[in-house]
C-alpha cells in the first residue's frame, strides 16, 4: 500500500483527479490529475529554479470535489492541500512558484503578499507536521 518517496520538499499530485468540476476526463480521455502532473514535471525539468522541489504522484488524495488536487509537504513544515486547478502549465508554474517559497520558509508559512496569484483561492486544508501543532 505504501511506496517509498523522497523526503524533501514535494508537490504530491493526485494523478486520478477529475479534469474539472463537471468533467472526469478531457476530450482525449485523460484525467486532469495526469495532465497537471505532466505539466508540473515538464516545467520542473526545463526551469532550474524549481529543482529543489520534487514532483511526486499518487492516486486519489480523497479531495474529489476539489479536482486537480495537490499536497505540498516537507519535513518539519506545515503541509497544504490545494485544488480546483486547471490542468495546465500556468497552474503548474504558480504551484511550483509557491512551492519554492514554501521550501525556503522556516515552517512552511509563506506571507500572503508572496503568494503567486495562481494559488490564491485554491487552498483546501493545512496539516501540522508530525509532532507539532500550529499556534
């Protein structure tokens, strides 16, 4: 059931997410989560500023009402689940921009004024790191 993955800063993409609120797949039969994962991996591979954040995939983050969902995590930092993204490179770039700032932060909290516009309104939950609670 569990598969080993890198333990550094990561964007974990639900690769089975719906394409949109109304469509399970796009016209080519691809899930939105797969498209978003492809866009994230492409941008990360071609733009060096994103190399410090790994892109990982797994099926179903159980946030099905919030299509194209990702989980942002790093050791000792608050984690976040974000969703309702378009499965495209614009959304992927905003996610990775935020992820870099998240990775550089002390506890995973990025000041709102540093958030890329593309992630505003997409936060679903935050999760405390193991052994801690947020004050």
